[in-house]
């Protein structure tokens, strides 16, 4: 029987990050994966979707090249080549995870893990078919032993009750991101992050896209100004957005919905229907009940140190129900690993969820960080449009704005829509986390001309020193 310090079940961002950090701290580590190494993010989530979004950006830029004085004729999209590039990026990213684990001497077991009791794991060895869709088990089983076990089993797309699993027109986000042919008409049920990212991909590559959202606006968790702005951007590229509509039936590629106030009925035909109503954690109820692990439909119960209620068993990533963001899972993996390897007298590290940047990779991007307070009594808001930024004017990416909420000289929350806002929001995230006074960062020199200058413009505005633009309310 192979003995380890820790066995990690699941090799997604949370799992493989935990495994690497454990190995760095001197642990003997095994990781068990029943699908492709890298998990959802690498194989069916972040990597393929952002690869296809990049193709969508290039297609859009080529069509709009004349605004730069460059005239490109006959722009066309070869979706098979887009898909081939996507698959190449996936394969390289997956191999990078495998190489990383091997470099740190993490033992990789391909197969299905079953925790028999704390410290004991049975692995039913198997091999994926060429498409990675079916695991073929060899009949060979191995018994592994470890002082600690980390559950990092991820999540799956959530599906409404009215969806028939055998409906050929229904595709999950996992399936849609791996297709080889472009659907002429795509209906997306759900106007959240997943829905908008897929709308961005397929609308810009040539599909006719309809989004059906039961709330009164898309990205309902964001500021209403963000929702309105991204709606306008989506509609400008032909996306049809139906808010306040409830889908009550799907049949033969037709979505049947009604307006929630007027009850007017509509029918939306399409070649493919994406259910983008969120994700749910993978819960192995039988195993958890046998072990006595606390869980509910929202995820595996963990404390602030990522421990379950069963000694020696930890949980991280989507399976905890805390977040489905890869970067949150990665941080959980680091925290859990460091707590496992902490000495008996060393204080454990708490997982902090208070400052989490969240990005929508639409065109343009949307990002938010921090919590907008419900009570705005002593809160000031400041907003700066991208059009005041010289780099944005030079590159003709003037759509969007950045907005902050400030209390007693410190930023509480920030939201933005604009070109590459995911890359410039971190400065504000750091300010929120460190409670850095606005004036301290406003006084720091930012390179000119750069997109990061919009942050300085916004912070200078907040302290009354705006020297590079005239506020809209002036």
C-alpha cells in the first residue's frame, strides 16, 4: 500500500495548486483524477472559453479595422480552425499542469477515488477515451493511505427541472465549449457570467444569439449601470436580450417563455440551447454519508481553515460551494496545504473571501471587486469614462467606465466595463484588501499613456485633484 502525507482528489485549479504547495512544503503527495488532468477550468472552462473569446476579438477587430485606416476585405471565420486552435491551447495547458505536478514529484493516479475511511482511499484505475468523454476502467484497484485527504471534486452545470437530459438540442457549457461546428442560431438561458461569455463568443463568430433572463437585467449582481452598458454593447453586435422572461418548456429546439409581468408568451427557435443557469457542486452523497462528512446542496461543509467536520479530511474549490471562481479555488488550495503542513503549535491560516475580483470576459470586459454597501449614507461614488483615457482614445477602445464606492477615504468596492479591465482592476483590489487611503495611491506616478492611468484619474477625482478631464457633472 502506497503511503502519502496527503491525497488530493481532483486535479482542477484548487486540487493541483494544493498538491504543488504541499510538495513544496515537504509532503509526499498523490493526486487522483477521473477525467483529464487540469479539471473543468483547463479542459471545459476557463482555457477553452477564453481561447475562443480571443478568436471572437480578432474577428471583431478585423471587421472594424477600417476605423484605424486599415481596410480588410472578405473577413470570414473558419470555425473548425477556431476549434482546432482552442483544442491545441487546451492540450498545451493540460500538459503544463501534468509537467508541474511531475516536477514536484506529485504522483498522478488516473481513475476514480473512493474514500473508504479517513486516511484510506481506493482508486479504481482507468483510462479516458480519445475524446475524454468516457472512462474505461481496467478492473485494477489500488489502496492508498494518507494522513490527510483533500476533496477537490469540482462542480457541474446546474440544470432546471424542465430540461430533458436526452434532448438533442440542449447543450451544457461543458459540451458547447468543445463543439466543432458553429450553430447558426443559439439560445442561451441565463444572463449571468456564463451566458454573456458564450454570447460574446458565438455572436462575434457569426451565430444569431438570443439570451433569455428571468431577472429584469443581465449581470444582476453588478451595478445597474454596468448591466445597462453591457446590454447596449451586446445588442450592438446583434445579440437579442429578453429580460424578465421565464422559460417554462423546451421542445424540438424551441424555448417557450413568458414575460413575468405581462405573461405574454414567446417562442424562440434555435439550433442549440445552452443552459447557463449556474453550476452546482459535485456531492458524493453515499461516500459522504458513510464517512459522516457534513454537506448540503450548496456544497461540502468546511470551516475557515478548509477542514471538514471529519478529522484529516479537507475540502477546497467548487465542491465547497464558496465560489466557482478558479482563483478562489487556487487560494483555498494554498491555504489548505499550508494548514496541513503547519506545525502542531503554529497558528492556522484563515481563508479570506472578502476581496475577490470577478471578471466577465465579454467584449468589452466587465469586472467587479469588493462589496457595494447596502447603506450608502456615508458613501461617495465616483465614475470616470474610458473616453478620458488617452491610451483608450489612441487605440479606439473608449466604451465603458470605471466606478468606485468610497467611505472615509478608502475604496470599498470597484466595478468597471472596458477594454482589458481585468488587467487594471488589481490595483483597486489591493487597495480594498489593504485598506489603503485613496490619496496615497492617487499621488503615485502612473506611466503615460497607459490604461492603468484611468485608475489614477478616478482616484484623483475622488480627492478633488482631477487634472486630466472635466467631470460629466461639472
